[in-house]
């Protein structure tokens, strides 16, 4: 991993729960947000904003996700923390880059 001081980073939290396959959901939105907040607190990350979406990712047009990506492009935060990277990439029509910080 790059030598990055995560404590100075402003991040967005993103949680999504699909509306089309409730039986396949691993964690509720509330549980995802709890874990994300706890991780951010433990790592000293500055949460700039939280984004929550209850919508299938099978179809394009996730308005909240698109708003979050636009905010990243405006440098309102330096990264996104999601419970699983799949939440960020599932059927997203436009390519965008992101770093995955994995602290094992």
C-alpha cells in the first residue's frame, strides 16, 4: 500500500441494499453503516457525508450513487468507504478509478 496518511482524508460512506433480491442481502443498511462508522472512527477517517441507497444496481440510474461520484469529481472528498467493493462497481456504466485501502 502507498504510504498515505489516512487520518487526513475526507471520505464518503456508501451503503446500498438491493430492492430486487432481499434474500441475498448480507447486511441491512443500518448494519453496513454501523460497521463503516466504526471502521472510520478506528482509523481516524473524517466522514464528509453519508450516502444510503435502496435500489437495484441491475439497471442504470442510481441517482444517489451518481451524486456521490459527482461529488468525488468535485473534490468534496478523497475517497469512498463501502462495506464491499461490489457496492461501488456493480453495473456502473461509466469507468472511474478508485483505490482500495485494505488494512489486514
